[in-house]
C-alpha cells in the first residue's frame, strides 16, 4: 500500500497523519506491505499497537497518531 505522511512536531508531542491517498500537504512516504508498515510504527513508538493501527489505516484510509515525548 502507498502511504503519504504529514508530521507536526512540538517540544512535548508529535502528531503524525498517515493517508493511503495522495494529499497536497503530505509527503510521499513510500510503498509498504503490512509487515513493513507495522515495523515502521514500532520504530516511532515501541508501545504502539501496530496491528490495530494498521487495520485502522486500511479501513478508514487514514491514521492520525498523537505521540507524547
């Protein structure tokens, strides 16, 4: 699946938006299979439920993550 991403960083948190369709304000992240994307999520946060978030991305076509630092 092809993924586009937009990331907003502050001193206390990151907001990461993933989309399965092209968006003008997002950068192209690449083409991922399920395992690659779950591993990408685990690089962002070791405690993330990568399976659940992958399923949300597949179902809705987008995924918004709020990551505390």
